C-alpha cells in the first residue's frame, strides 16, 4: 500500500556527506523559471514602450512572489526532504501554484499601467496554492519531528498569517499606492517568519552545501533563460531580414555576458562559509533575492536591445542602454557585496567594485559622443567581466 512508503519526517542530517539536489528539486526550479521568463518578457515590453514605473513595479511584485516561495521550499527541503509520495504530491501542488502565478503576471502589469487597484487576484491564488502546500509540509514536520516541532509550527503559523493579509490585498479595492503599502506589510510578515523560527525558536537541520548548490542551480537556470529569450527574438529577426552586424554583436554579447555572470557567481564561497558561519544564512538567503531579480532582468534588458534591432522600441538609445546597464550593475555589485559579506571585505573586493563600475559611465560617454548603440552595449557588458579578471589575477 502507498502508506507503507511514507517515511517519517524527522529531519535530515546537516552534516550528511555528498548531499546534492534531487531530481524533483531541479524539476521544481525549471517551473519557477517559467514565471521569471514571463515577468522578464513583460518587463522588456513595457520598458521598450517607455513605461518604466509599470515595468519596475510589476516586475518586482511578480518575481518576489515566485522567489520567496522558492526560497522557503529550498530551505525546507534541505532540512526535511523525505522524497516519499506525500512529499512529492505536496511539491507538485506548489508547482501548480507557480504556473497559476505565471498566468496572472500580465494582469499585474496592466493594472499598474492604468493606476488601478493592482490586479493580484490570479497571482495571489497561485501564491496561496504554493503556500498551502508549504504549510502542509511544515505541519507534517511538526507532527513527526518532535525536536523541531516549535520551529515548524512557527513557520506554519507565520505563513498562514501572511496569507490572510494577501487575501485582504487581493479583494479590498484600494488605490495603487495603498495597495503597494499593504503589499509591503505582507512581505514584512513573510520575511519575519523564518527569522523568528530560526533565531528565536530553534534552527532547523538545513545542510550548508545543499543550500549553496540549490541557489547555484537556480542561478544557472535563470541565466540560461535570459539567453534563450534573446535567441528566440534573434531567430525571428534573422528569419525576416537575415544576418546583420547588430544581430551578430547581440548574440555574441548575450553569450559572453551570461558566461561572465556565471563565472562571477561561482566565485562565491557560499557553501564553505555557511558551514562554518551558519549565522550568515539570513544575509545570504535574503540578499540573494535581488541578485536573482537582477539576473532575470538582464535577460529582459537583452530583449529590449533585440527589440531595438527590430526597430520596435519607443525610447532613446540611452534608455535602451540603461535597460541592460542598470540590472547588470545591480547583479555585479550585489555579487561583489555578497562575496565581501561571506569572506570579509578585503582589497580584491575593492578592486572588483571599481572594475565593475567603470564600464557603465564609459559606455554612456561613448554613446553621448556618437558611438553606435551596439558598441556601447559591448562596453556595458564588461561590467561582470572585469571583476572576474581582477578576482582571478588576485588569487594567483
């Protein structure tokens, strides 16, 4: 009988050797990247129209919902993964929630554009489906793992409280800014839950190496999604007009900058530091969120540049360049700051910061002096490249 295959959810060994992400976890990541992709396309389309406020607000709301649910699942799985049939079904429920979120993302952008009550109904339904699945997992852990019962109940209780707030946000017809304020309150409750559970009640048995690998896997998939989106746009353009210098430059630049972003990320000593300094887990876990948002937004920026090649943007060349430069700077400088946080602020980080900052004003000056946009894009894409060079040279 199926019941005989259930395993007690007692908690994993945080010192377990060779702990790697499961096939289910990787499948789970792929579904989340679909939501990132939809949000990135919406971001690019609205930026290309010059609707910056709508683009940024909609993108941040959409990606927060997906990222926060992913982070909660990743840390829970690191501590309590049983991989039995009940665990798999509850994980599938969360994956269905992600798909619902992806469906509702365009409505969020549209409602913000018209300065209406932010239409989060579909997104919140999807988010609540995910969180109900997560609450069930925490309640199961509370039932079967006496050593972690109080922490598990704290997680379940705070998550439930936040869901009540999200329902109010979805159904009460407030204006744009009042809705955004209520959203910030709900976000604060969500972020506070793990801090209370882990720091005030008791640490769950998460595995440092496993957590580091899970974050790295999602980063790789997010980077790949940006390349895929750019390639799809280029394929459409080449099919209509054939090859051109712009398409070649964009294709090579997209691959080059993505590779540099990957290289820079994997300089992080996250697994080793989390193992020896577990108190840094919240800084690492929470501060990684803007890194993923910026990473996916770089793909959106590349998409905007592809739209520029197709003559489908209604903004200046400088604004087109900013669509890539801003998220690339956030990603690169954020990673350097994370590196300094994990390993201690030393001279290499200072040099990496300077190297990361230099390409952006250089590209802006080149564009102002009459250089073609593709040339300025190439310069901007040196933002993650130069810190990698500095880091590798300083470690020789």
